C-alpha cells in the first residue's frame, strides 16, 4: 500500500463517558520514521495507539492508516497490515499454544491458529522470527511457561509475522526486570534500524527505554500533544518536565537517553 503518510490523525478527539481522553490531536507518521510516544500514566498514550490501530472510534476528526480512512474501509482487511503488541493482546493469548503457533497467528491478525490454514512457508517464517529474537529453542514451548521477557519477544515476532507496514508496541518493557528490559531494548533497536517496517510506534513512560535508532518523539500530557518532531530537537529537558509535571534533567549518552530529578 502506498500513501502520503503511514498514519495521519487530523483534529482527532476522543470522549468516553463524558470525559475527554484526547483533544484535537494532529499527528502524521511518514515512511521510515520510528516514533516514541512519551507521557505519564493517564496521558492518553494507549488510547492514541488504539485509535491509530483502528481499535477505537474517534469522537470527531479523521484517521487515515496506510491510505485508508477510518469508517470508509474494511478494518479486518487493513489490520493484516498492522503488527501490534500490547498487554491487552498478551492477555488474550492461549497459554497452551506453543511459541511457534503464537507467532503464526500474526499472519492473519488472529488469536488462535484454528480458523486459518498455514503453509510450510508460514511455519518456516515463524521459526525464523523466533530465531531472530533469540527464541529458537522455545518454538515448541507452551506460551504459558515462558518468562515475561520471552513472551514479549515472542509477541514481537508475532507482530512481524504478517510483514506489517506499521508496528505498534504499547509498553513492551512493562513488567520486565533489568536484564529483560535491556535485551528487549536491543531487540527494538535492531528493528528500528532495519527497513522491514515502514513505521514504528513505541509507547513508554521511561526515556531510558528509548532504543537507539528511534527518530521522532511525541510527548503527551492530559490528552493533548505537548510536542512532536525529530527526537534530538524535540526531546528537551523543559518539555519533558512539562510532560511529567516535575523538573527533570536530560542527557543523551552513548545512544541512550537518561532523565533524573535534580
């Protein structure tokens, strides 16, 4: 699919139960861009990603994904071109399925492998993705027996199974220990520096989890965008302080970002 933008939101507002979740969001993601979405809990990051992946309906405004407008396209067909990881999706995975079968379900954006046919090529790609993320020995292990870090790498492999145009990663490092987090950051840096996916969105609320290779940042607070643009000119200490409501110092060192309160 070719489009002026991989993703475009124009004047998007989201209201739920009388409460404004997102207000007047204007944001464009072009091919080759790797975006970090930063904000504190409740800032609207996850809601923004659910809108971007057509899992939520905006109250007003327009959303274009891969050249298709929300409300004027077959969402089920379009979702095959998305790769998504989130805690909500992780919770829906069947614990008795093997890691390889979990990955294969991503081919059709499905939750189970029983309603679609898979080829030997699909099996080979699933195993190749598991190998790529250091999980080749886990192919036949049940998902429910994997560690938190192993599950996250399996889910990222699943998200890439269908060769998506847009990859959406909603807090993939949540719940991981230090070793698991650093392994996943390395994995995400590798994805960022490859050309397999046109656009990548990574949601986090920790700047030290931003992998090298991410090119842009969107900062959110209270359902609004505080700033959006190239990461090295947009991610500043004053803007980050506004984003989290506390004075912060910021440093970029050896390809990683560090933030602390003085």
